[in-house]
C-alpha cells in the first residue's frame, strides 16, 4: 500500500486519522519537553485532548449503533404499528426513532425507518434467511456507515409486507456494516401515496391498502 492509498483510507476513517494525529502530537510534545518544556507540555496536552475526543466520538458512535441493534430485536411490551382505515400508524420508540415490523419474503424482521437512506438495507442474516435475489449483473454500491465506507451488494426483495402495505420487486442493499439491523429507505416510502409524522406517530398511506395478514 503506497502513501496515496494510505491517505485515501484515512480520509474514509476520520476517527482513526484523529487518533493517529493525536498520538503523533503527544509523542512530539514528549520529545520536546526537555528543550522546550512549555511548548512540549502544550503539544502533549493538545495530543491528549485529541485522543480523548477520538475515544468519546467512538463511544458515541458505538452506543448509537448498538442501541439501534438492540431495539431492532423483538422486545416484550414494545408498541407495534397498527392499521387504522387506510393508514399504517407507527409509534415512536424510546430511542426517538420509528421501528416497524415487516415480513421480507415471509421472514419477519424489525426495520428502522430512515428517511435519510436512499435504499432499503438488509443485514446479511436477513438477506440469507429471506433468500434475497442478487442483482443479475452482480452490482454493488459504496455505502457510508459509522465504521467507514463499505461495499454493499445490490439485491431484490420479491415481497415486503408491513401493516397494510405490500411492496414487490423492491431494490435493496445487503450491508455487512449494519450488523443485524435493517433499514426502510426512501425507495419504499416513495412508492406510497403519502407519509407524514404527526406528533410521535409516523403515518404511512399506500395507494392500494392490502388486507393485514394474521400472525
């Protein structure tokens, strides 16, 4: 790996780059303390602050990511979506996000509704259990996650059901960086007649409401 490749990799890993820079400044400050104690002490202090910042940011990202994964698992007493008339109503969870129970090719999983995601995303486990069809051209896309940029494989969901909504032949990415989490993206929401948030409830309105299948 040459220098340009290393710099490109560090550009995709800002926390790692911050930690390396902080370590370098700290070591440099330690080497300068004998000849220039004030400057050396200042550099060590800056380096230590950089290391602390990298640690806190890493903890914040891991905590956010782990919390999402935990909430994606079925929990007793967790309020679920409900169907009222032509609407599927999704209550906000304790983490401030909207989670919905959906069946992917008949396999039930919890999904985070993310209006910032272009495509619906599946964990490798969900994709395997649901027998997701891979893109015939074996296409992949680059996807940014909390752990950096990863390559995600494109696939197709034959059928996704949630509440009174059914989506067929839906593009999705299989993203290892999501762990066990799954995400509903805008490519599904854009198929709806409308969607909106009222208070702490996400309201999804399909063009053609489908009968709700009994569990």
